[in-house]
């Protein structure tokens, strides 16, 4: 045995031996030449002393200097991770089976996300289960094993192959209890919840109950805090723009006003961005005061300036006297000589093949969610920030108010002239 091999053998035994077993070290060291035996013995004695003071690593670095082929172990003497070191390799081996569900209002790109969770999960050696109909399926035990083929061809499909539901029963303690029991019975180590605000609140509850969960924001409303974008927003915006362009053709032909009501719940993201990108003459957002008398004057002034149409985009969350503002606005604009027509775009905005952006976003979010579960993380939501995917606490995301970009807000008026 060479000096070097002997040193490596001694170090490896020393790692596993308790201080009482140090006699074995001496037996082995008898095979070495006198000088190196003496040096190593001194160093190992020194190590025992240093170990007490928690500075063993210094000695290992010194040994490594003299014997470069020796590897410096990252674990302590009993081969357990030290408290300050998070052993992600170990955590990865603990996660064996994950589940994925889509919940709440569907959003184009959910399928891309499901596909990424399934295929990236399988590639990491996991069993992947799909839960049909969101939280309702968790309660009613609707688990299906997914394989690579089960998500074939879905990246271009709108809706969600797992189907979705609004599940009020999950808000009850009994419903949640049943869902958690089912997850335990299927031996699921972690769940990916793809959905909007309500679904992410459900994920917070699961996390609080001890279920490992990662949320993925998916809602055409883009009303989830902490992320620049949610899955489905881009496709919905493009659907609205397509409709707006078509409506503009007929509005121009007749020199008419049109009200186009868009979705978004209590948030004005779709209305603002579609209004700016589609060249609307007016945008009505939630929680902004609406001056009906000023609107009539503005419509008349615009046609007099030579505008061939007057397009108003109304957020469904904008209200007058507790009702969506659309019909009160129609009554006022209808009094002008240009007339008015109303188009409520409705659920058309939720369907359709996802845009390239939503396919990529869904894919990146899905893969990031799998990575987070493999790393032993829980209670996080995948978020897009400045082009990068990060994990933020779901509880933080659902408690932050969504915001409208001030630049776009500022531009809305001057660009409508
Ligand atoms: O949250 C997505 C969304 O499409 C909202 O924009 C809209 O207000 C709501 O869902 C409609 O919900 P439902 O499909 O249950 O009528």
C-alpha cells in the first residue's frame, strides 16, 4: 500500500470510527513508512482535538494540500449532514411520487404546464399522477397515473386535459380532510396546483396541513401578486385584440361607438392592456370614478376631430351602482348621434390554442415546480420576475394586490387621441 493509499484509507476509516475505535487506525498505519506515518498520526491526533472545537475542516484542507488525490468529505464524522448543510441530494431521493391538478377558471397554457410537470417529473424518475377536476377530484379520489403519452399533443390545446372545477367543498374542513386522506393513501409526496387566486388559497391550506405543495399561477385575469405574468394572460389578450380589430372594421364602416366588455374579475389588467394595444378611445377600469356626463361629451368631440369610430373597453369589474358599468355607459353613449353597440366577449377569452408565450411560460413554470418539489420545498409559487422564474411564498403572492404597470396606465390617455 502506498503512502497516499494508506492516508486515504486512514481518513476514510477515521470518518466512520468513533474516537474509541482509533486503535484500527494505528494498525493500518503500521504499513506506512515511518516519516509519513508520524506526520499523519500527528495530524489525526490534531484532528480529534480540532473536532471538539468544530474546526476539523481546517485539518482536512491541510491534509488535502499534502495528498491532493484525497477528497474532502462534506459530512461529519458519523456521515450525517451537518445542521448548516441542506442535503438536497438526500431530499431528492425522498420525493418519489407527485400529483398535478388544474383548478378554478381554465387558462390557455395550463396543458403546457401539465405536460412539463409530467414529462420533467418522469425524467427525474418520479411517478406522476394527474388529479381530475381540481380540488373536487382530490376530495372524490380522481387520481390517474400519467405517462409520457398521456400528455402527447396537448401543448397546443386550450382548456385543460385534467379538467377543472370550482370546488366550494374544499373550503370546508371536512372536504379538506378527505382530500388530504386521499393524498396520503396514494402516497403522494408533493402536489403541483395550477390555478388562479382561489386555487392558490387552497394550496396555502394544503401547505398548512403539512402537504408539500407548489403553486403555479394560471389565470387570464393576471390578478395574482408577485409575478409579472400568469399562464393564459397573453393568449386571452390576443383573443381580445383579434375581436377588437374585427369590431373596429364594422365600427369604422358605420362611424359607430362600441362598448367591448372584457373579463378580469376585479382587476383591470386585460382591459388596460387590450385597450392600449388595440387602440381604444376609452378604457374603463375597476375602482376608478366614472363621470357619465363627461363621457358623452368625449364621444361627440372625438367624432368631430375626425375619429371614424369610438371604441370603449370596459373591465367587467368596473361598476356603477353595484352593477357592471357596461349598460349604464351604453345608455349614455347611445344618446349621441353615432349610436352604440355592445359586445360582451365573455368566455371566448378563456379558450383557444395557447400563444407561444403561454406555451413557454407554462412549460417553464411546470418544470420549475417539479424542481422545487425535488428540492424538498413547499408553500412556494412559481413566479416570473424580469424574465426569470423564481419561487415566492404562495401566502405572500395571494396577499399582495395585483398592480397595473404605471407606464401603461400613463400612456392610455395620450395614445387614444
Ligand atoms: O378568473 C377567470 C375568469 O374568467 C374571470 O375573468 C371571470 O370573471 C370568471 O373567471 C368567470 O368564471 P366562470 O367561468 O365560473 O363563470
